[in-house]
C-alpha cells in the first residue's frame, strides 16, 4: 500500500547526530519547513541512556542499537567484529560514550587539501565553538593538570561539554608514568596541539550530571517549532529523482520510506539530505541508484549516477587492550560491577547529590602519541615504503591520496598515531573475564590512522537487509605492527616506577605473551573497532572517486547532500563526535547560504 505525505522544503534522512544538527539549524528560519525521517523511536529518555556511568548499558539493545557486525575479517582470524550504531532520535549520540575531543590542526588543515576550501582548522574551530558550551570546575581542572584556554571553547552553544565531576585517582599516576617515558603534557589539547598526555572532557550537563546529546542540544529546542517535523519509525528506502534529460543532473524530489508496514513517500521541495551515518548513508545512495555501477548491477538496481567512491574508503580506529591487576587499596570502577554494597552507595550518591562514579565517563586520562613515542620510526618508514602493503586503489585516486597523507603522518611529530587511555576497571577484552573481587588498571590502546581501507555495500535490493561492512582490518601490515608496538609500550608504562605501588601484575595479554608473533596473535584475537567509522561517502574531487563536493552535494545531483560522518575523507586522531557536530553546523550554514542566494 502506498501513501503520499505532504511536502517539506528539506527532507533529512536519519535523525541522528548530524541529522538533528542540520534540521534544527535550518528550522531556525520559520519560513523553511524541515522533516526528519528516523528509523527508530524516542530513546533519549530511557533512564540508562541519561546516566554517564551507564555508558555501555544500551549496547546490543535492538531498540537503540542497529547491532551490525562486519563480514568475517580475513586478517583478524575471520572474526566478525561488532559495529554498534545508534538507532532512534539522537542516533549514535545517544549510544555513545560521551568523550568530546578534537584532532590536531595539522589533520584538519590537511582535510582542506583533500576536500576543498573551508574545511580547515580555523573553520572547524569556529563550529566547535558554535556547537558547545564549556565549563570546568577550576579546582578539579588544576588537580588534573588541565588549563583550559578560553579562546578555544564555546560559551553559548547548545551542547554542554564539561570536565567530569569524578575523576579516578589513577589519572595523575598514569600521566606521571608516561612523562617518565618522555611523553610531553598538553595543558589543553583542544587547541589543536594534541601530541602528549591531556585531560579529556565529556558531553555531560554541568548541573544535572546527565548525558548531553544531539537530542538535548538540537532536538529539544526545535521540536515545538511548527516548521520542524520528526517522523519516527520511518525507515527510508531510497531517494526519488526526476531528470528530464540524461545529460542533466538528477533532481531529488522526495524519499520513499516504510512506516507501520506501509510504503510512504514524502516530497522535498528544495533538498534531500542524507544523514544516516557511515554505514547506512552508502546503503541509501546505492538503493537510490547512486554508486559503483558494478555493485548496483549485481543487485539489479538501475544506475542513475556511477560513483565508485560510494561505500569505499571505510576507516575506523582499531583497538585492543592491556589489563593489570591492581593493588586493592586504590579505587577502581570495578566496584560498580562486583561490589553490590558499594555500587548501591555510589548510586545513592548519584541520585541524591549528583556526585561519584556515576557522574563520569570511565576515564579522562588520555595520551595521543605520534609514532616516535611508542614505536621505531625508522622501521615504520621502511615498512610503509614496501609497495605490497597497500591494496590497489587506482580507480579511487582520492582514497590513495588519503593513504599517502597518512603515510606522511606516520612520521610526523604533531600527528598522533596512537591513543592510549587509562581505564580504572577491567577493560572488556574478547576471550577474557575479570576475577570477581579483583580490581584492575587497564590501558585502552587505539590506532588512530589505520592504512587499511574497507567497504560498506548493499548485499540485497531489500532496504531492510543490513549492508555488508568489510573493514579489511589489519590488511595493511603496518597497522598490525603499530598495534604490537603499542602493546610493548603499554607494558613499559605499567612497569614504570610511578605505577609500582599501583600495579600488582599484568593479566592481559599476560607476561608470557612476549614476542611480536605472540602479540600479533593476541591482537588478532582481541581487535575491536572504536565505533568511529568515516569515509564511505568521502568529500573528495569527483574525478578522484569522491562522493560529495565541498558543499556536501552528491556529484551528479542538483539537490541531494550528505551531512554525516561518512563525508570525512580521512580518519582523525580524535573521537569523532565533536568533529561531526562541527561538520554538521558548517553544513547547515552552507545550506542556509545557498538558500539566500537562490
Ligand atoms: C557505542 C558508541 C560509542 C561512541 N563513543 C563515542 C565517544 O565517546 N566520543 C565520540 O566522539 N564519538 C563516539 N562515538 C561516535 C559518534 O557517536 C559518531 O561518530 C556520531 O554519532 C556519528 O554521527 P552521524 O550523524 O554520522 O551518525 P548517527 O549519529 O549514527 O546517526 C545516524 C542516524 O540515521 C538513522 N538511520 C540509519 N539508516 C536509516 C534509514 N534507512 N532510515 C531512517 N533513519 C536511518 C539511524 O537510526 C541514526 O539515528 C561512538 C559511537 C558509538 C556507536
């Protein structure tokens, strides 16, 4: 059964982080009507999604998590790796772990070279500030070597960003351990200089100590505007186009979606904007006839626009962990899982005073490390020169350029290759369980610029069949060797004098896992992503395999844009959400500008 709904000026597909930013900003103009179609429902007010300390609790709940898995990964022992993605209003901003961080000026400025004018640090900084209101308790900041530079923070933006109220007592010893190994400290790493240790911040409300997200920041203020409509449980199938002449660009006229078992159509008078995220935006493009003609032909989808870059260039941060048993005289968040009395007291503290462990993300003790701090730069230089280490990417020259850029960054003093985070608890690691009653000191290690490139493509013309996510993880040997070096480094960290009283013994991977070969096996058995996929609808030149231009417009179309993490052409050494908020803010301004000119 088909139903046709009325038209809107803008139809936004996906009510996640970017979709809500764009829709909310466009609807600031009362003369413009905006509809957001979101496949999920209202999830932001589930009690567990509001409380920072419950940050992992909603994973694998099908109402809120799409729960994708990669295809079996050939270089990771054929494991299918979990790819959580937020479902429902707010998208992954509801499911995420709240960390808000920025990459280095070098990385943002390099994006301008790849993507086009304006996508540089100075504009990102402008939109970081526009999106946020920052606050930090001065005493807490001083205690944790954090000296926020007021010049780089927003004071009037909708998203609250804070230094959490509870910070583990292991934070400072971790820093000291790293400093003893020659790692410098950044008193404020939001200024574009990130190499070294640096205290992190989170998307948390300063007064209520509850999570802030695209819902609290962008949806709540807009939801009562008469020109702002959100259509829930609306699973978009495809974009509809008109084209009078084959030589002309496609004109998006609306979208088809399914809701309550009926197929419906909503018309777009001005533009359609895809904001379904890095896994589902390429799926929507392909289902709409825009993508690699070979992929579309395999599923009998007529090719409206041949763009081989759709679904290519997938990149994600790759992680593994290192865990040590800790002296029980130190506090760890393990008590929340294995000490009901203590967990109850912490809960009481949160409920009555908004204090304690539940107010916090697991850690704000970060270090972002360029190669020279944790690996042998000369060996890495040699390894990247090996012509066999990259997949042939000739038809996607833009993607090859991003790999070349990352090769330069591998030996750059300002661009981090590794994120290491002190986690004051047992770090969930595939194949390992904590011993009840013990306390743990863990180090999360994540590769920031993997050279391997993956794909996301449809496997069926049926929009309800999930896309195939093939990360090609660790296909490039340099990625594996950097992770092995990272584990050697984590081991050095826990063996420093500074942590002598804290760490009792290494438990994962365990001291017997010592040689590079043994560590490689461990990496393959435990590798996870950090849930930061980008690149699958890259903003790159058309002739180089790009999908969107510098205005976020899909090549070969008049009025179809992509605004979400998928347009970021190269992975950055930072958790993605702050960048995606800024990117969506900038895209909203671009669209407003083009409205004024039309
Ligand atoms: C578990 C997890 C933890 C994370 N932790 C952090 C963190 O601590 N810090 C950080 O910086 N980043 C984190 N991230 C990443 C960050 O949340 C994402 O980078 C960001 O939300 C991406 O925004 P987006 O708009 O591209 O996609 P999303 O926010 O995922 O939005 C996409 C939306 O589109 C909807 N959708 C998809 N397909 C359709 C369709 N066919 N029809 C209608 N709607 C559709 C989805 O339901 C979703 O609401 C995390 C992500 C996850 C999943």
